[in-house]
C-alpha cells in the first residue's frame, strides 16, 4: 500500500518529502564524503583556486549523482531494507513510493547531471560515462562481492580523475594514487557503517566488508585509514605541494585514532558515530591541500 499524506496535508508536498528522504538530502554526510575528495582533486590539479565553473559543476554534479545513487540503491535493496533496523523506515521499504518511482528519480537526476560535463573535453565525457555506470551498478555488487565497499570507493572517488581531466586534460599518476587513497578511506568508513548492520546483513545474506573482515574488522578499518593517508602523502609530494600539507595529514590521522576509540567495542552507536565523523577526516585532508597549494 502506498502512503497517503496526513489529513489536511498537500499531496505534492508529501510526495516531495518522500523523494527527499529517498535521495537522503536530509542526511548530507553522504554528499560530504563525495565532495571532499572531489575538492582535493580540483585544488591539487589547479595548484591553487580552481576556475569557477569546474568548481560549480563538480560540486553540483556530486550532489546530483550521490542522490541518484541513493535512489537506485534503495531500488536494489527494496526487498531487504525492511529487514534491517536502520533502513526499515526508508520510503521504498515501507512502500511509501513505488519501485518505478525510484528508478525514475535515478534517471532524472542523472540526466540533470549530464549537461554539466558538456563544456569539458572528450576525456571528461568518457570518464563521466564510467562514473554513471559505477553509480548505477554498485548496489548490485553487494549480492556477490566480498568487499563491496572497495567498489563504492571507486564510485565515490571518481570525481578525482574527472577533476584532473577537466583542469589539465590528462589524468596523471597522482590522480590514480589519490583515487586509490579514497578507496581505502571508503573501505574504512563504510566498514564502520556496515558494522552497524552486521547482524541484520548476516540474516538476509548481504555481503559487506564488516562480515568479510570478521573479528579483524577494527584492525582492517585502522589499517585502511593508515594506507589512505600514506597514499595521499605520496600523491601530494608528487604534485609538489609544500610541506604544509602535513598539517592536514596529521589532523586526519588524529581523527582516525579517535575513531578507534569509537569502534573498538563494536557498538552500533559507536560505529555509526565514527562513520558520521568521517566528514572531519575529509575536511582535515582538504585543509592540508589548501595549505600545501597556497603556502609555498
């Protein structure tokens, strides 16, 4: 049965509210986790302040594609979310909207994002196609891939090679190193996220890194943070950033250490808090990028 608005409410406002929840605009942490690596790339690639249009296009594109990804994710998980405590109230899980509506939202948002890449060259267009395929296919990897968080890291970080391509018309090794760093960071924070749902996921057969890592989950998370930071140091050094970028690296390391104390007992509350706190990891690295490109 499809939900209907409360008595006296406007049906279109009720519908809009459901779509907002479908694409998680009420939970901006997902957008921030995509925006930070994109900003790292734009500022490193430009070795200073990037031009206005690429900055606008990539930030708006990140919001649109993350929202589209949430819609197709909920379509893929519509038969599972009702069995998971954290997701039971999602619009598709409680049949407040129809499955075709989620697909339609995915298509519309993807089409809205498409014109943003038109002013760039063929290299960006090709990478944008890859990014769209990644966003649309990730939800289905949870059916068979042991660590789908790694695939998510590619999808969440693909703004990095696209940003370099948009500003330099090439994708240097540094961009791929930064993408690899983002993959390890994503595995770290999304494993924290998966630790919240581990018991439910085991029941319904969803595969996650938290299940794959088992009792070594905390060690795996901390190792991924460390590898991510080491890769970022390598990339920033290759790009000639000043040693001031170490300020951001050290601060991000401090954030990761704080997360250890949040997740070490594997409580749902602690793991979910650590996941949400990753905004500060991304912000710390971005601060380091700013210092590294502007203070030479």
